[in-house]
């Protein structure tokens, strides 16, 4: 691969981003078709049941050329696609079949699709048909894997990709001593969080946040075709009928996860409000088992989770190794005090050299706030 190849792959990933928030449970995928030194077709996947990026790009190329068939327009051309073409029948036929029929001479792929039914088989199928196949490596391959980080983790591990978002004062407080946290962050930061909600499959909070903030957890004031699943981990099923989540159930589904000690009567009562209730196992005094909750969410089609609090819930999920990314809004205020002093409350390192060092750290300014993000691990 050369600089031109990398540039075309980056264009494919740029196209894929246009559908962020619309494709789940399918991945983001973009495709660019080049003949000679000219881009003759482009496309990206719009969502489940719709044409895959490769097919959209082929149709675009045929339409531009006025040719009678894809083979007439594309024999010998090169396709750059951000994710391995599928080789199985699902809602749509396999893309490998269309690529072979069109007579492509070369396919350049950003990343393998780790799904059990694909995972390299698409590339093998193309090679067997005599098509040259190049798989990206280095920085561009890393970006291609990162673009579908949630899908990749879900299919490899059966657990969702979890981003923990929080705002804190410059002295490390996530709320005042009274528990007040509105608003630590500024309007620019809050607007970005609504965008994140529109992109994610589920937004999750614990009982403490439910009681303290009475949040709606919807994506507001941003264009969106769907609302995230709103999840509350509420072991004793204390949610109230007059809560904002219950009163806005028509705006988006709500799932409350409780412990096995909750009575059938109480479950039925909450379910009668239009709320789904899920029971998972737990220890005698501990939190709801994060792995059980995670697996249950993936079984419902949730690959990405935006965890919005509170500190004890986040601490339990961090200790379980289930938080993949941190996003901290650091705000130029000093609250002082003795309570609510950290965004992660749970087992931790005894020595600073045992602390987790985040990777791919980025810092950006949003109004008066700084947003610091970083990952715990490499993408799957």
C-alpha cells in the first residue's frame, strides 16, 4: 500500500462516519471505487436492511458511467472499503458475490470483520476468485478498527463497549457536598453529550443518579433517527412512577435491571408503566453483576453503552474491567468540601505506579471546559 491507498481508505472511513448512529447493530462502512487515478464511485451503509457500502458505491459508479452493467463499468477497477466485505447471506446477499461479478481487479480493506461468519472468509473468497486483496496495517488499520470499536468488542467478547462520561470541577468534585451537580459542565459540553447519546445504543445510570438527578437520558436538540435504550441499574427496583424516565417512556424504551430479591408483584407494577424489567444475579451486598448485565444488553442488540453515573456504579464496572473509554469534562470551578470527591469509587491501585495509564489520550477545549478522553485497551 502507498500514500494514495491510505488516502482512499481514509476517504472510505470519512464516508462511513456519515451514518454514525444509524447503522447499529450493523457496522459503519464506507467504500470508494478508483479507476486509473479517478474516483468513479462512492458509497456508505445507511442502516440495517439497506444496501451495504460496496453495493452503494457500485451503483454510484454504474450510474455515473451510464454503462449497462457493473462489469462494463468496473472491470479491473480498485475498491477501497473500510471493513471486510461480507460473504454470507443476511438481510442482503453477500457483497463478495457482487465484487466478483463486477470484475474488480483489486480490493483494499481497512480491517477484518471479526464476526464469526466472516472473520477473513470474505478476503479468502475474493482471492479465490483471482482478485488482488490488500489488508491495511499500521495507523490507518488502527483507525479502521477503532471506527467500529463497539461492534468489534460485542462480537468478540459478548460484552458491550462502555464509555464512562463524567464532569468534574478542577478540584476533582463530581457534585457539591449536598449532591448538586447541575451544572458543572458548560453548554457546549452538554450539547456534545446529547450528540453522543444519539450515536450510542444505550445510556446507563445507577440508582444514585436516578434519585439525585431524575434524568431523562434522551438525545435532545440534535438530529437523530432513534433514541438510545435508557438503562437503570436499580437493585431494589426503587424507580418511581413520577420519575422523568417513566413519564417520557413514549420517547424511548426504558430497561430497569434489578436483583432477584424483588417480588413478582413489584416487577409487575413497574412493568405496567411501560418499563421493561430484567433480573440478574448479584452477591449478598454487592452491585448487580456487571458481566451479567453486559451480556444481557448485548443479547438485546446493545453494542455501545454511554455510562453517565454514578461514581459507585462506575467504580464497580471499572473494577470488573468493563469500562473501555473515559471521557472527562474538566471545568474551571472549585467546589471544595468533603463529599462526592471522585468519579470512580471502588477498589483501586495501592501505588501510583500500579494505576492504569490510558492510551490514545486526546484533549480538546469546549467553551470553558476541557474534554479529556482516553482508552483502556487497544481495539479488538
